[in-house]
C-alpha cells in the first residue's frame, strides 16, 4: 500500500479505532490464506480508523466530510475517495443523496462508488437506482459487484474460463460477461 492512504470504516455502532483494528486483525488471522506478519500489520493498522455514522442523518455526512478534509490536510492533497456500500438497495438512494448534498464525492476524477449485493429488487428498481446514482456520479465512477462473485461456484467458473486456453481458440473470450447463474438463496 502507498504511504499516504487511510481506510475509514463507517458503522452505526459505537466503537473505537483500537477495537475496530483488533476486530480486523482477528478476522484476517481467522480467514486470510496468508499469515498476518506482525511488522506489516503494525504499519497497516495505523491507517485504519473507525467513524460512527448514521446513514440517514445529514449531520453525520457533514461530520464525515470534515473527517475526510482533515485527512486531506495531513497529506497536503485531496485524497481519492472510494465509497464501498455493502447495504440493502433501499439505502443506496439515501446515501447517494447525502453524498451529493454534502459534496463529499464531488470530484469525478478521483471519487468512486462500489455497490455490492443485489442492485435493486428487479429490473425497474435497478434502473431507478442507476438514474439516482447518475445524479451524483458519472458512469465511470460507479462499480457494481454482485456478491455471488465471491461464491465458490462462480469462482470455479472463472477459474475454468481463465485456466482453459482452448476457449480462446474458439473465440470464447468473454464468458464472464455472458454467464448468468440464477441461484436461489437458502
């Protein structure tokens, strides 16, 4: 990671930087395929902060804006801002509107938004979300991730595609763009 970065985790629960860092470390030790190296962790964890945030309160976004501005002052430049939303679709509009109203994501060249989970409940709601997001972000700034991409079945399909060069002989190079797996949730 570069020296000039910060990870600011937002949550509704009361927490401290130290407790949140311990939570991250515990999960890395439990779920990472690689061991956590003490020296690497010491440098990395210093860049992680926790910020108690209420996603439906404008004042919380003003406080967030101030926190981000403080980071910018420390580094002497405005940082790239990446907003990773792993939330229910009905909260996307609330957050997008607040980001727009407080100018937190006002730089199209450096600000990005990633939306994970189902993007809407159906086609009509997905179109509505797209329209809403386009009021705050340009299309190049918006990334949509279906949470099934992390599921083992989909990972196996991607491994199959990229592990089999024979597919290239037949011009099958974009299977990941065409593959759709409707899997019911249990």
